[in-house]
């Protein structure tokens, strides 16, 4: 009887630990194809504007909560975009790639814990899950690559070191490619 109770307590504790880990990772309320996330309390956020044709010479850095910005501008035929980097309390970094209209067209993550992909991918999450199932049926375990006409997601890593990218090919601004989502 005590062995059975111990298993129940262990399984319950494991479920509570997983739930707490997900909560401490900070809920990201962004959605691919939608609005950027609101950084959770305890997270820091920095934004920068990027001109794809001259990435090294025309960047502006905007710190969260600050109205001041430093910028050098150049004219370009490609659309600028904003990269907003949020560092969660657990060390996981999420970069959101925002089009000029504020829509998230790409997301990248890196850190000791996976971010909540359900909320990051928004309405594209079910498409991602279906793509993962199909990939797992072919390859088994390992890094995941979902490469569809409307959604690309690459994710991999191991406990303590996860990384990935997701983007909407149809929403990439002019001069931007999937390899820019890092």
C-alpha cells in the first residue's frame, strides 16, 4: 500500500514541478502573426530597429520603458523591422521579429527552458503539432523541423539548452529571409 501511495505522490509532485517550471518560464502572450508579447514581471526587454540592406550601419536601439533612441538612418528599398528581445527570469531569451505594422513575423528562442510554444505560435500551434507528428513518424527523436509553405519551425536542444526559430514565409518583409530569424 505504501509503495502505491509513494508512486501517486511522486507522479503528483512531478506534475506540479512541470507546472511550476512552465509558470516560472513566464507566460509569453505573443502570437506569431499577431501582436508581440507583454513581458512578464521580472523579465527584461530590449528592442532594435533593423534595416535589412544595411544591418550593421543603420540600427536603432530602444530600451523597454525608454522613449529615447539613438539612430543612424540610410535610405533603402527594403522594409525595416524591429527585433524585440525579452530575457525571462530563468535565462531563456525570446526574440520577436516585428514588421512595421507591429505584427510578429518571426520568433527565435534560446535558453535553459523551452518557452510556451502554444502561446508563441498562437493559431499556428496546431499546424506545428501536426508537422512535428509527421516528422517524428519519419525520424523518431531529435531536432524538429517543420517546413511548410505557411510556417517554418526549427527546434532542438537538450535539457538546459534549447533553441529554435519560427517564421511565416509569406510575412517576411522585403530583404529578410528565414536565416535572419536567429
